[in-house]
C-alpha cells in the first residue's frame, strides 16, 4: 500500500483532537502508513472560502497539493470538506491547463513550488473500503458494540459524483458497510443523505437556518431509534454535537466520527478518543 | 401590470466567465428547488435564483440574502436533468457579490482568520493541553508550527488581492 500524507485540516486537530488520535491508531492497526504534511494549512473550506474568491481557494489548495507532491505521497483526509477542496482543485488543475498556469504562477511567486498534477486525494472511508477492505476491518473489530447507528454521509464525500466516482450518491452503501463491520446496525431513516445544515457558510452567516436543517435530520434519526450518530466529517460532527446543545435537550444522541467508532471496536482505551470535549454526552 | 424588466446578457456573460458556464442550460423544471434542504426551511428557491442569473438581473441576485442560504450540498447539481452545475453557478455569483461589497460580517471574520493564521479555527491553550494529553504534538504540525509556511499562505492572499478583500469586505 502507498504511503499517505495525513491532511489534518482545522476542526479535527483543534476542536476534536480525539478524532486525530483515533485516526492515527486506526491507520496504524490497519497497516495504512501515514506521514505528517508539515506546513500544510486550511484546505481551504469548499463552501465558505470558495464563495469568496475561487482563485485564492484554488491557489491555497494547490500549495497543500504541492507539499504532498514534493514529499512523493498521496493525500488521505478524514474530513469531507478537506476532501472536496483538495479533490476538486486537483481535478480542475488536471483538466484546465489555463487555470493550472494561472494558479501555478501565483503558487510559484508565493512559495517557489509548482503543482504538477501527480497527487491522488483519498477520503478515508473510500480508502478503507477499497484498499483495506470490509473483511479486514471486521477481523480487527472484536470490541464492537451492536448499537443502532444513524450513518451520516454528509455532502462532499460522494458529491459531485461525476468526478468523485466513489458510490451512488442517492443510495450509497460503502460507509454503512464499514459501520456494520464495526459491529453496529446501520438503521434506515427518512431523508438519509440530507445535508447537516452547516456547509456553504450557512452555519457562520445564518446559524438558525443551519440548525433547522440539523433538527430535521435529528428528528428523523430519533424516529428510527438511533442510539448513535456516526459521521465521516468533523464539520458535520461539530454541527450535530453542538447543535443538540443549541436545541436544549430535545435530543441526546451521542455523535462519533467513524475513526472513533473504529478506535473503540479495535479496543483502543476510551481516554484515547478525546470524548470529553464532545458537547453532547457520549454514554456508549 | 408591472413593467417587464429588460434582460441584461452582459451580466449573464460575466456569470459564465466567473465559472457558471452551464447557467444557460436551465429550462426551469424546478428539480433543484424540490431537492433543496435549505429551501425546505426558508423561502430560498434555487430555480428562481438560476432564472434571475440567466436573465442577467444583477440587482436581484447579488445583494440577495438568499444567495447565501445554499449549503453547497450538491443535491440539485446531482439531480439536474439539464446538467446545470448549479453549485458552480452559485459560487460564481457569490464571488461577484463579494467583490461588490456584499460580504456579511461573520463571513469577513472567517476570511480574516484564515488570512492571518492559515486556519479557520483558533489554537487555544486548552486545545494544546488536550492534544498533549492524547499523545499528540501540542501544536499541530501545520502552518501553526512553521512561520515560514504561514508567510507563504499570506503571500498567496496578497497576490490574489484576498488580503484587501478581507480588510474592506469588498467595499
């Protein structure tokens, strides 16, 4: 298996470092070799930052891609937002020579580097599904608990599917398969696949609107009997975790990132998961 | 009856150039509006936004708060039977709106944070303490621990005029 630059982003290392410690342990247990991308920055976020200035968005992303290229590694991310930006920008630069020229001019003037289009950007769920395999995960997940899980894919893991080509965007299964390999039961719920509400700068600008979308999802999850919400993106994670506090006790469903679920199932001690910073109490 | 507004193809051309190259393919079926999670909670209607962009009604589109209710979930983009890359159209419109000074203060603050620190989230003492407790480096091995790397990110902002945009909010 190739070696991967572990792209940290912002929310995971700074607000939920337990997702980072779990990720490092889980990658190690599954034989996925990761290295730090020293000097990397925000991806930058595909909704909010791309909304302001797409040239800036692409140029900062190109710098992150160039760091991995210089190290001779592909990139793995545990965040849908980082995945979308890095994947989409790499795709745009590979398919639009004019844009690549423009972005590389800025990149070279600012950093001395250029991006030559050799880096593959991987989302960890897709990497685990395709390269590690569901059975290898099941074999390690001896400590898995059989809880009813509401799996939340988020938006930017699979979409836009015409370029990502990972799974059916309307009826996906790859994430559910891994959650079930970790011993849980993925429950069907109404409008599964709907946005958590946070993206596109909506959480920052109109948090009340974001929260209405979050609440609709939570109602649907609760009605399906969900005992835990499993996400694959720290931003969705934050929205569900802090969102339940903002909704003042209407819901109390613990929110865990898939890497924390796998950490638990692989027998990682609970104190390694950083659950004490979760705002919605984790009592599983 | 109110007087019909004149279309402004010049504005539509600018939307196409800014990245909304499929905007003219829309035939107004409304699949986008029917798919929109934000539109379920608000009066935001994607179909109307795209129509106004097609007709070049700049003054209806750029100052509009609705433009900022899209979460970029890509559901409409996936389902559009005409292949309109709706998120790309919205991004083009937002970039144009911001350059006209329509940048909300919470957004300007987010942009200011990345232009100053290279990240969208701050590094607090409590974060360092928890990271250390979890066996991670207290300061993540990113621009936070590399002043030279941060200078590079700042230079990119200067070369794109992004630093000025952040200071003025496009005004």
